[in-house]
């Protein structure tokens, strides 16, 4: 009796969210995988990482909304859970209170992903930097090096494509020690008392400002010294992660209608007075000892950060576990360079996953890792597999990065949103035939799109 030869291993370069998810999916399909991660090599580091753990979260600890019915990110969560995502499984196991969002203890999460991958018999983790293009005898490769791709590899990819990459700045928010927050001023409450996946309706710490305090804060924010990067001065910011001082430069009221909006919150010490603005902090670790400043990614110099942020009521004695920072992200002109299998047209043995493809956000990056892992595993097993249909959140992201943007327009990173999915007409009546008020039809349409997406994903999964 003869046995089929074992499939050749798939090589995954990069042990972030996308690379970790890709490796998990490949191994789960019964295909050996070698995961190459440069963090952990002596003398090799990135501008943003602090550990050598796999799937380290370098910015926020939030995977954003977990509402699958009415939020596109929550829908993406549900799709990934249905496809045995290691990122979602470990995120669920290490969640911390965050209202309607799914936020995680970043250390516990990374340790869990690392442990599960290292324990899998088909996964080999190799600590090494892949400088330049992968060796020619690697016939099935996923490049998941993310926004912090090493210069040698980035340059080699660019020479192969004949194009320049696009890039943007990404900013990191500060983290505050919980015991340094003044709870005689601050209070715990989620906006509109909305419960998150952990059932907590008081997940955020709220620091209120009156009008005079807000105006003084804006002045200090605008006047504070900023970190400058002369070589990158013409690089745009991604709108989903703007430094707070850049938002303030767009108008003095911008922050009051953005991360500092006071709606849906009531100060229990003075419920009849509405704060002019509110700064929110979200739990950052399972112990509840660290809180990150929501929406407060910044390029202020470190000394200025402590002075300016201690102007916030409740944070006047704040101790910072980590101050904010700025790093550069890089992504490909994917509609021109990648096919629908997410392979480099100029070198099809290379697939790309994560933010380098032009998706933005932790969950979106991991979702592209999940898909490329499944596509690479199918190739290794000699099977044909197409991406999920565009009615799904994962399929919609593939459509975006392989040609869904407007012809002639500049390709830019994108978070998942319902605008990427094929449209549906808003329903006028509910399942019982009752008329839906016009103001509620948009919300009802989102739910229909989510239900359609999960049904389409199940059909795709079962046929794969």
C-alpha cells in the first residue's frame, strides 16, 4: 500500500496577527508550516514592538465592536470565529471590560497565541530575519511582515514590482496606571451603558472637562512640541489613527465631536450638568491595573505628553506605563500588484497578508492572514479554493484590496465597513410585517447584510 507524500511546508514570514493566523490555518488543514519571526534575534527589533511574543499588539488593545448584527467589525469577528480563528479564540479567552467592544489583555493574549502555535505539531517557529526575497526553493510563501516590514525585504519586493510602496504614519496612545487615576473626579461608565461581550456596562473610565478646561487643554495640545520626522514629512496619516493634536489642528471643536464627545455619559456626582468634553480610558490588561487613553494616539514629545495629559481632570497625578509614539506603516499598491489569491502577480509564489495589503486594523489584518493561510494550504494540497464571496466581510476586504477602489483614484488602506459589501435595499417592514420607521431602516439594513454575510460564509466554508 502506498501513502500520499506529505505536502511541502508553507513558509510564513512574520509572526504578527496576520502571520500567526495564517500559520494556524495552514497547520489546521494538515499542512506543515514554518513561521519565520525576526523578533527574538539578538540585535533585531522594530520601532514599535516591546516583546518577542507572537501576535503582539503594538497600538490599542481593542478589536473594536463585537456586535455582529449592526457593526461590520463585529460581523468580521463572527466570520473569523466560524472559521476557527486563533486570534479570535485567544482574544475571547483574554478579554477585558470594554463596553460593546472586544478588548484584550495584550500580554495574556500574545502569550496564548504563542503557546498554541508552538504546541502544534505541524508548526515550526524559527527566529530569523528574512533579508531580501525568500529563497527560490520556497514555492509557497506568505509575506505577513506588516507595516514594519524590514527595509531589506521591502526593498526587494519593490524592485520586483517596479513600484514604490505607499506609506503613512501610525500613532500609539499612552497607557496609564489605574491606581494613579483620581476616582473622586473620574467615574466608570460605558457610553449609553452598553454592555460588552463580557457583560460589563461600566467598562470605561471617564474624565470630564468643562468648557474652560477643554479650551486650555486644546491650547496646550496645539502648542506642545511634536516629534518630527523630516524624511517622512510628506507621508499622510491614516484617518482611522490620527494623532490627537492633528485632529485638534482641524478645528477646536473636532475633539469634542470625536474621541472626547460627551454623549451617552452622565457624571454621577453632578448628573444635571453635562460635561463639555470627556476623555475616556479603556482597561488594557486582565488585572485592571492599566488603562489606555482612547483615541489619544499622539506624536507629542514625551516630556510634553506628561504635562499636557495631566491637565485632564482625574489624571492630574497620572503615572504612565507607556507614553504615545509614532511609527511608519507601509502597504502595497495591491489592486495593481496582487491577484485575487493575494499572490504577487510578478512572483506568484509569494502571497501577502495583513496591513501590508492595504487593510487597516487588527481584525482586518488577521482576517487576511486567515484567508491566505487557507489559500496556501489548499495550494499545498493540490486543491482549488477561491476567496469567500463579496457578500461576506472577508470577501469584501479582498474585493477592496484587489480592485474595489475607484478607477484612477489613489489606493488607500481601509477598515471593514458595510460600504464595502454589495448593497441591499433597506427593509420597510420587519419579520412580523410591522412597518419600520424611516430612521430605523438603515440599522435594519445592516442586520440583513450581516445575516446574508454569515449565510454566504457558511456556504463557502462547507464547500471548501
